[in-house]
């Protein structure tokens, strides 16, 4: 079994498990939570628009929401940026390195969302043009050196147009420090199954930089099997970690031949949910935090009895005084009776 620590430039990734950037989810609170649980070798912010960040700087609007907390956050830390203009990307990346001391700058060439890929002709749209990707990586890598620059891609626009081999070579030749590959095409979005054989084939096109695979890693067994069967240096876990953030901790233990920690008890989940709410309040204040928890709170109860009912109820909460009783009631029903939440308004 592989699963050994590896390097992205000078950044050691240990364990070789990376948290995928996910818009709307991988915020400061989520990253802090993952660091506390352990098992993650490198965490990512949500993706940031290079053009948007330049606009905010030009008009003195401060950091975008996606970068809240990064100045004081522990390192290593990766920030993912997107755009299709090499100059704007390079300027943004250089600022992130010089002002925020980011550990790794990642360029998104894999987002299939209409607003990014079609309207802005960025993200996965650029997979049609390996040479353009190479030019972008070269410009950004030069602007950031010695901070490593990585590229996150998909297999290609469609099954009929697989461009990942050419893109992989372009990224490495341009000075990229690692290649992260989601095993689907742009056309697939998140449908179907990730093609790990296609990911593995890219190893032969890379001479010096690590290959990181991504897609359909839902369980500890999936992680172990991926390292057993495919020549990847690291694995990036995305959507599964939203519902089971302790997956990193469990998978890291399995890779090291240690006993796998059990899934958390309902009492632990309750405590984590409340601590997460506190972190969200620090950024957004109590009212907006409560509204945002309509998205996040259901993730902490996934798989528990009455989870669907809780999700429906919490989506009606608009202030802490409505949120806390719902949490108390739900966890009392699953065996955490006698414990009450104390509203903490930040």
C-alpha cells in the first residue's frame, strides 16, 4: 500500500489526504473543524475569483468572504483561484503569497458550473486548450516562486475529448508543483462514476510532480483501495467529508496500520455542531449564522434517526433562540437527554 507523505514543492503533505475546495462549504469554520479532528494533510479554502479579489483590493473593500480568517489560520493552507486571464491570475496569486503567506496556490481548471465554465469561460472550459493552461500556470508559477502552484483539472470536456494527458504535460512543463485530477469530464459534472483508471494513466505523463486523485472516495475502504490499486501520491476527498468529516481521521489511521477510530457518538456530534455554530457566528454574527446553519447543521446529524425531520425544522430557524431548542430536542430524541444548549451570541 502507498499512502506515504509527499511534497508539493517544499510543502510536506502528511498524511497524504487533502480536503477538496467546495464553494459554500470549505469555509474557515469547516477548515478549523477538520484540523481539530486530524487526518488532513492539506486544507483548501473555497475557490476565489481572481477578478473579484482584484476589484475588492482596487476599491478598498477588504478580503472576500472566502478568505475570512486566513491571516491568523494555521499553515499549511492552500487557496484556490479561478480566472482565464494569466495576468490577473498572476497578480492575484502574487498578492496571496506576499500579503497572506499562503502555502500553496491552486488554479481551478475543473469547475463545471455554468457561471464559471460557460459564462466566464474559466474553470473546466479551459480543458479544451492545454496550451492556454500551460501559459497560465507558467505565468502564475513565476509570480509565486518559490511558493508552489498546483492545478486542479478534470479528464477533459467529454468522453469524446479527453485532454488530461496534454494538460498534465503542459502543467508540469510550465512549472506546476502538483496535478489534482477529478475523474470525471466536464460534461458529466458529478454524475456517473469517477474513472480511476483514467486518473492512473496520467502518472506516465508526469516525470517529477505528484499526482493527486479525486472522486468517489466515500469510505475508509475506498481510500485504502485507491492507494492499493492506483499509482497516486495523494488523495483529495470532497463531498463525503461534508457528511463524515471524521473520515480523514479514520482513513489516516488505516493508512498507518493503526486501529480505526469509531464514528462519533450523538453526544460528540451535538458538541461539534454547537462549536461549529460558534465559529460561524464569529464570522457572520448570530442572525446570518443561524440562517447559514440551515445548510450546515443537517450535515452533523446525517445517518441519525429523525435527521430528515431535523433538517426540515432547522430550515425554519432565523435566530439563535429558535435554533438551540431544535438542537436540544433532536439530540434528546437520539439519547442525549438532560443536556441543554446555552445560547452564545457573538
